[in-house]
C-alpha cells in the first residue's frame, strides 16, 4: 500500500503525468492441431515412438492443441522431408526423424533439402540395432550366422527399412567386411521387417529392439549380436560386434524437428513441450524397456550434432558406393 500511495502522490505532483502498466508478453502457443509427420511406416520404431509421445502429451495435457500423427514413408523418407519443407504453416508442423534425415538428402540431391534449415526441437534418444534370425534356423551365434550366410550367398535375404537407410548401411558393412553377398530387401517400416523374419519370409534383419521385442518374447526371433559399444541391459547375453572383432557400432537418432521457416518462438514452445515428454515417467520407462540410449539434446547443440552426423553419413555412403 505504501508503494501505491507513493506512486499516486508522484502522479499528482507531476500534474498530467500518465502511468502506463505494461502487460506481460504472451508466449507463442499453437492455435490449431499440429501436423506430426512420421518419417517412416506404421509399426516401426519411429512410428511407435511418435505415437507414444502423442499419448504422453494427451495423457498429461501438455499441449493446447492435439498432435496429429501422419506416416509419410515414401522414398526412404523423401515424402516426409518434402512435406515438411513445403509446409504452409511451419509453426504448426513438426516431424519425427531417423537417420534417413541425413542419408536421403545425400542420396537424392534433387530434393534440395538442407537438414540444417530444420528447427532443432529435441533429440529424444538414440536407438540401437541387433542382428536377428528366426529361432527355427537353429543359429545361436554370430559365427554360425556368418557360416550359413556365406554358404547361401545372394540366396540369404536381409530385410530392412528403406534403401540406403540405416539397415542398408549395416547390411553393406557386413557384406563388405565379412565376405558376404546377402540380398537386401527394403521395406516401408521396421514392423513389417520383423513380421517377415518371424514369418520366415526373409532370413534375417537388423531391427531395433522396439520393433522385434514382441517376436523375441514369443520365442520366434533370436538376437545374435548388437551393433553397440557395450552390451545392452535388456540383452545381457548378446555380445557386441566389437567383442567379435568388428570395429563398428551404429546408432539412430530419434529426434523431433520443426519445419524449415519455423519461428524461434514456436521452436522454443516445442522444445519445452518435448522436454516435458522426455522427463515423463512413461518416456523414461520406454527408453529403458526398448534399449534406447542418449540424453536430451536441443538448440545449437542439436544442430551441431546434425552437422557431424551428416558428414559421417556422407563418408559412409561414399565408401559404400551409394553416392559419388
């Protein structure tokens, strides 16, 4: 009250002085449903992650408007990239990405997509890869798998998500470094890949844990080796390729990005939103159960991560002959 009297007294002394009270700035908020593009088909790791995050946002009432997931898997993610690039409302367009975020623009320069023009919202995790076969093959070790795959040559079929994608990169590494000539068949999503291994339609895969875990738990699929630096807590009996003498590990980003042209205010909103998702009990439980790794990353740190990963993938694709 003393402060108020002093203010009123000052105004009277000044005669016609006007007191202006500034209203607090209202932070940006979405005013319509948010397009939530998924850069992969239904049933794969990216799809499962996106729909879990959507569920967390709804369950905990974290957003003013709903996230509306839509799968765009065509062209190894080219469809999704172009949808985000050409979004009529960048502030209401976000996308779940994987490593085709780097590889597809490198392989398809005609898309004229620069990943560094996307808004760095949040890297939620890095996913892992394991080599899987059907239990009925009787194969229980990486060495046994190598013997059979060498003997079968191009008759041995490896399934994976997309062409020259993460799964294709690992397959190329195995073919090149272990004297194999496996045939690689691209699918639209990792869920379909795992299903066809479990159904004995293809011989092996390098599915993420989240994509194959149901078939592993049912006893249909067997993991032989992990492409990680250390053994995964969920699969303590499965050795890493490094333990088998292979100097190779590979991880896939699970990130949320904003469409090119997104305002800084909108990017800050989505970063705050997905930070809350990341810190939720449901997300942390999912990370643990699905053997996801990596800490939350956003802003300039995430942009730098993209730059490094793009350069790394360019070297990988050049060495494999996928690009020149």
